[in-house]
């Protein structure tokens, strides 16, 4: 069976395992990724993880500001791909692009569609306290993650799983599922399942404001927010107007009498904070201008009093 001529479109680290797998099972004739962005203290232009991978493999790289621009689409048409694979690319494809490849465009999406369509499915699954998620491959159409589903891989979300762990797990699962999907496509056994829109929900883009902790919510809800935003942008709170990031927490069944935001059970080993329902044990946090540290190290190096109260949202 001859290898398909494919174009890979992707940008972040999440997409790299899929790009790698695609080079193993097909002839990747080009990679399309987002333009280099300035980052770091020196604000130097930095290549995307997918671009770095493609350059290591000697694959031609294209970085259009707008992939559906009239001056770029003809380049894709001239490449005559059999298939386009899209993984966390960050741009919407036009119908003209979707019509280019013989076998269409396949997307690897980090949720169990039709649930959690949109830009941040992993984060919102954790924030919303879901017990499972996964990866779905689908044929792309002009809608936002609304194309016919192809294959799925289910992953359990354990109680303390954070975004970093879920990200890495789904990234690898996505690569495996992509290989299975492409194989079925070539064998002519790939089945399409239309999505039921009534079962869908939306996972909007995460912003820094998403991470603001409302101590009036339950300990479980705040714990889910913390683990869903580790390592970006991080959940945060304020104390006397100063911003503190909360990186790791643990729900406790201990009976604690504390107002929302109030520091209790303060010892050399750490502390808890009261919530609208229960108390949350703080395991790791970050003071203004400091690095992440354990709660024990924070207590040793900072003045924190029992019954100090972190700012509560109105």
C-alpha cells in the first residue's frame, strides 16, 4: 500500500507526537504552522514546536499569517495532497482548503466529541470536574469542531490529575488514534458518525482572568480550577492587593470552621484556606516575584498569620 501524500497543520507541543507519527505512516510533503512569536525576556522570535520538529526532519515549512489568504491557498493546491491532518493549528480552514485533498481533512481533537468543542477542551474538562475525556478524530467541515466523528480513545481523569499530565496523555493517545484512523482510511473501513449537536458544549479560550479564584465556591470547584490551569495561566488570588498563584491543592475531609478565603490550620508544614464548602489544603503556591514553592517553604519564608483572609470576590 503506497503512502499518502499528506500536509500536517499544527502549532504547539501537543501536536508534535501526531506530526511524528504522520511522518512514520505517510509521506509528509509540507508542514503548516503559525508564524514565529516573540517570547522570553529578550523578546526574540521563537519557532513553534511543530516548526522545530519539521526542520529537524527536513520537511518544508510554511507559516502564513492567514492560512485562507488568497495568496497562500494556491500553494496548498499546487502541492496536491491526498490528505491534510490538523492538530491544534490555531486557524480556521476555509471551504476551499477543505476541498483540496482527495481524502479530505482530518482533525485530532482533545475531547470526546461532541462534548467540549472549541479551543480549550482539556482545561475545561478538568475545571468542570469531568471523570473522563479523550481524543476524537473527525473529518473537518466548515463548522467549529462539528465534522463527522471517526474514531475515539477514552482516558480516565483521576481526582488529582492536572493539565500537564492530561495534556501529555492525550497528546500521545492522539498520535496513536491518528495512526489507526489513517490506516482505516487507506483500507476503506473508516466509518463516519455525525455529531449530535444537542449533546455538545463549548470550551472557550482560556484567559488570565479565568484563573481568578472565588473562595465562595466549594473546595472541590477551586481544586478543579487549580489543576485545570496548571501550568498556564495558573489559578490566582490576591492578598492586600498582591497576586499569589496557587499551583497545587488537595481537598480535605477535615472539619474546619473558616470563612471563605481564611487561612486556618497554619503549621510549619503548610496551611488550609476556607471556602464556601469545606477547606482546601494548599500544597504549592507562588508569591509575587518568587518561584513556585511548597506551602511548607512558603510558611517558613513569609509572614502569614492564622485567620489571615485572602481577598474574596464581591
